[in-house]
C-alpha cells in the first residue's frame, strides 16, 4: 500500500498548494481529493436476487445518508455494486476485480457464506475490509483474518437456538434436510447436534440440490411422520419443498434458519408455510424501533419494503464509512490496511443495535430471533410474529 | 431395518418414478427424433422444454389476473395450456432449426452441435431477460388449479393426486398419438424415409427440408407439453430449470437407443424409476450413510452398466444406412 499512501500524500500536497494559490473557496478544490468507493457483492440476479438487491439498496441508502463527513473531508463517495450470482466462482472473480480497483476501500457482502469464504481469501491478500451483513457460517470469521467482519450472528448459535426452541414446543422427532451448501449444511448440522443433545430424535439427515421435484425425498419423510422438518437452506429451494410436502399430506411442523427469511417464501409455498417457524439473525425491520425511519426512506426511494439484511447492510455501511473517516483523519486518502484496523475499533449504535467487534470480527453480542410466518400474503411478510428474541455473545475464539 | 416402512412406501415411489419418467420420456422424444433424422444432438431442446413451461405459467397468471381462472373448468384450462405450450415450443424449435442449424447442414457434425449449445445459452438468458422486464421475477410459480391438487389417500403412506394422474394420462396419450403418427400416417412414413436416406427420399418426391422442419415441430411440441406438465406437477420454474431435466432426458434417449422413438419412452421411464427409487431408498437401506443426494450417482452408475452390456441402448440405436 506504499504507492497508495504516497499518492495520498502527493495529492494532499498539491491540494494544499492549490488552496494556498487560490482563495476561490476550498469546497470546489476539496472535491478533487479523490474518490472512495464502497463495493457490494451480493446476488443481483437469480433466485436469491430479492435478498441480494436488498443488501445493495441498503448500502446505497447508507452511503447517501452518511457520506457527509467524508465529503467534507474532500472525498467523493461512490457505490460499486457487483453481482456474485450466489456462486463462489463468480464471487471470487468479482473479488479479483475489486482488489484491483484501488479506490475501493470496503466491501459490503456477501449473502451466501459459501461465496463469502473464498472471496474473502482474495480480499485478505489485499487487506481489503469486508463487512458482511448476512453471512452466518462460523468459518467466515473463525479464520481470524483481520479484514473480515460481520454485523450478524453465527450459525453455531442460530442452529442451537432453533433446536432449543423446537424442544420448547415439545418436539420429539425431527427430520433434517439441507441444501449441501456451506451455509445450509452448516446450520443444519448445528441444529442436529443441539437437537440430539436436547433429546430430540433426528430421524433423517439428507442433503439435496434438487430444485423442483421433491417427491422421492418426501415419500420416506411422510412414511416416518416426524413432528418437525428442519430445512437448512434458502427460501427458493425450501419453498417448493414445503409446498410439495403439504400437497402430499405431510403434517409435520416446518422450521428453518434465516435463509427462509424472504417474502418469496410465501410467494412460492403459499399456505403451506403459514405457521412455520424460522430463526433469524436479522429480525424484520419492524422489530427494531430505530429502523422505522429507515424503512420509510427505503420505501420512498425504492418503492418496496426492505428485505431482510437491508438494514444490516445499512449498518455495515455506516460502520465502513466511520472506519474510513477515522483512518483518513486529516483528509488523507487512507490505505486499506488502515481502514480495516479502524473498522475493528468502531463502536456503533445503528438501527439494528449496538455493534462492536471482537478479536475475530464477530459482533461481541448478536441478536437472534425466532419468528413465525403469519400470512400467505407476500406483502405481509414484514408482519411475521416475533416469538422470541435473544441477545447472545458470540462464541469465544477457539484458536 | 424397518421392512414394513420399506414395503409401505413402495407403491408411492413407483408412482413418483413413473411421473418423472413420463416427463423425461416426453422430453427425450425431442432429442431422439432430431437425432434420428439429422444425427445431431439438439442441445437447445432443454430450453424449448422450459419455454413451454413459461408459456403455461404466463397464461395461468394472465387468467388469474383477469379473474377468469375460477370460472373456467380446470381441465379446459389445462388443455389450453398444453395447446399453447406445444404451439409455441414447436414453432420455436422450427425457428431454431431454420436460423441456427439449416445453414450449417453441410458443415462437419460438431459445428451444429456448438451452434445448439449457443442457442441454449441464448434462450436461457433471453427468457430471463423477458421475465425480469415483464414481471421482475426469476422464479415463477404455477397457480394451483384446485381440483387438480385433490389427493386420494390410498393407504397411510400412499396417495395419488389428480394432477399426477393427469400427467400420466396426458403423457400416455401423447406418446400413443406420436406412435400412430410416425408409424401409421403418410407424414410419418415420409419422416421415416428422410431419416433413412435423405437423398433417396428427395428423389421420391419428399420435401426433405419440410420433413426436417416437421420433425422439429413435433419434437418441440412434445417438449413444450412436457414443460407445461412439469410446471403443473412441480409448480416452481425459472429460466434455468430446463437444464437438468434436459440432460436427464438426453441420457434417457441414449439409454433407450438414440434415434429410436419407443426407446426414448422406455429410457425415460427407466431413468425416472431409477432416480425415484434411489432417492427414496438409498438412505433407508444404508442407514443414512448414503442419502438422497446420491440418487444421480446411483442412477447413472446403473446406466453405465446397462450401456456396457448394451452399448446401443435398450432397444438399439437407429442409424440410417449410408448409401
């Protein structure tokens, strides 16, 4: 990052000279200090685009809202959205483009842990800070990289919260399905481990990449009649699975992790998912009292309700901008390493609560929710009932 | 091991497998007919299939939006969907042949193959583009046609839905119609003549280009019908939904003996059944060591075994004799 710093120093020097030379208002001149870019990486196309777009729009809103201090320091702040298509290879390719653009100082992303983990290896080589609004797989931060942060909870806790809640419902038998991704299988395994510890009998544990025809998976499940089916995965796959299960007469209760949290779930599965429970690391905007104004501004600007993780992306971006401002104190263009270090020190109270990072980049304490789907109308997804809310400390580093 | 459970779900798995198998069979026909006539694999066929599914869902959503869905008898709606899906997919197949394959007919055989792969990608993203502009949606859901979703519980573990029976009946009817068309009509005779020897057929006064177009029309229409049935049965579709069923159906066509119409039907059924049985029974039989995710590995291992002993497929490959 030496060249970077050198460039910053030179540009500051030039600007100072220019400012001395002409008294024509420092504001105009200050604009010339350089551009700071914030990149987002999330799926903007494909089946998970609804959530991915929420991350992008949340970031956009936050930049517009909080760029003031940096602009006063003389920088322009820009958003550069990338579409990772929820695919690890695309995420990594984008990451390589991102690190080669020296103006990008922070990445807000990803949605999928399976994409975030390999992509952050690329960021790490360039010491580029990544703040994740949504990645819950423990590995994301457990590698202990100094540039990787998240503002949400973790799957080892989330899976356990789900199992504990199932136990409190009086569930005795469960069947676990997952999507074979880092995220889905991960959280499903944590659920299973905790459920077994609590005395729930796990009748089966299956992974499937199937997207449309779940008949052959449902048939044995139906025959064994578990009291609960837990789906570790995302709504675009869980939707048809739950829908077809009910259609085939499966009477079990349904449950899932935060990957269920999208209005598209009811769009796909309709009545089948009404009454189902899901855990989340990101409650609906309605559960955060401070987020009301955010939701209104979001609706006004983009004409739709904020999807889950939009508020988290908003907070993550606010933290990023603070970190950059702190690292660039004195109006100097900060290097990436400095930004990452500064982000580590940020303590920020945003719309989703107070965020402070531990050594690994996890939030010291994170909120976990248990929610229940209340309506088959996708418009009413934001009104899902909050059943339980827990503030749990992130597990201590095991390194 | 729970034998009562294993036996109890058997009829259900059989039924699941048959539905899937008929779907594969309908799609496989498109591959096999084109191969029979041109000796080339139309890899764009999976998109022709998915186009049928999209035409169906668009009509359903349109009817629903206009508030007309409740008034019309559901079987009439289904017929309309099938007719529209078959027409659009059939014409699309004809257009693809005219634009992307016919100019390459004299070229080495790998060239139209590459063209087909290109068309496949093009269509996937074209559908995605149209749907994202038109509905701003990626996944589309077939609205339920109420009486079709009705189920009959036969035993505690076995039940049949009306739509499953409809899918099977519709597939059977279409396969039968195709069989009669190809074997009992003048048109069918002409298609078979072109498949056997293009030069001689044209000397006999058969318009070869038109017969090739007709082949694409029929194969495409079958694919479109399969698309509609797929949507009705499994409800969720997206622009890339066609890829995997297309690949499986191609496999089914090879398994049955590519170029062989009864072979494609049989290959589809065998593959569908293998898949259903593997997905349902693997984890039960291995105590969870191998789960449903191994269904494709199991199904394809069996296929490889079959093809080792019958390299030309179950019913033998049909290849025209070169004069």
